[in-house]
C-alpha cells in the first residue's frame, strides 16, 4: 500500500476517533438519554466539547476532497514522493488541528488548517504535472 493510501486510512481512523471526545463529554454533561436520543433542543455545545465537535466536523469536510484526490492519484498511477509528503502533511496537520482546536488555541488551529490544505494541494498537483 502506498504512503498516500496509508495516510488516507489513518485520516479516516482519526475522523472516527474524533467523535469520541465530544460524545463522551456530552454523556458526562447531559446524560446518556440526551446523547442517545435525537439531540433536539440541545443548543450550542459549550467549551471543549463544542470545540471537539467542530474539530470533528471540520475534518469530515476536509477529508472528502483529500480522499477523492488520493484515490484519483492512486488510480491514475501518479503517486510520487510529492503526493506521499502531501498526504503525510495532511494527516499530521489534521492531528495538530484537532489537538489545538480542542485545547482552544486559535492561531495555531488556523495554521494547522492551512498546513492541511497545503497537503491537499501537493496531492492535487500530481494530477497536473
């Protein structure tokens, strides 16, 4: 398996794991019936739980184009050291993004997000060279 596909798999696992902190926080704060229910009328989730939820949703939004590009690069047999580095950059930047977002560090969060976009761009660039 290429590094690109490995990083895609790791990113998918990260996406699944990021649902746990805010779900467990919701159970602790609001009880299991609210967390297991339809979650209607909950309103804005405060503090670290809200940041954890938003970090997860942000990864979901960014994982879709990353996955599509990695798969197209793989199918087109254009995987290269550049796409591998781009995929690694995406994954590690997304880990950093999640950590600093949940901790509430605003500027580092934005920097990590831009780094993940740079990783996506590196993968995409392989399709045009």
